C-alpha cells in the first residue's frame, strides 16, 4: 500500500511540471540519510524525498521546482494557512509559468 501511495512510483514522461514546497529547506538538510528510527510521517514529508522526486522528474526531462517554506514566495504558504500541520506543508501543483 505504501508503494502505491507515493507519488515517486507514478512519475511518467507525460506528467505536467510541478512545484513542491517543504517545511525544511535544502540548506537545512545535511544530505545524509535520515536515522533508522525516524517516524514514517517524517520520511514522507522530508525535503530529502522532495529532492529525490525532483531528481526523478528532471531525469525524465520534466520541470520540477523545489523550495523550502522559508524560501517560497507563494502567499498561501507564507501566510501560515497550513500552520495547523506544518510538518505536512507540502504543496504539489502545476508549476507557475507553464
């Protein structure tokens, strides 16, 4: 079930561009794997997964933008509209500008 639930397993060359926003920024992540005792929900919403998603997208020649919530200029994310669940502040939507 987890395999089917992750967007990573559904990426194909006809997908539209996407824009991802994560609670962390790439500058806050040290690039190392997360510890083995990390909660499953943290894996699913960590910027490392977003970075992996972006790499998979770009390997297919698709456009994918990835930002941390501190760097984004998307007003809905900046305003704290998801502040009730900030650990899940991941937005997946068509990229701006086509």
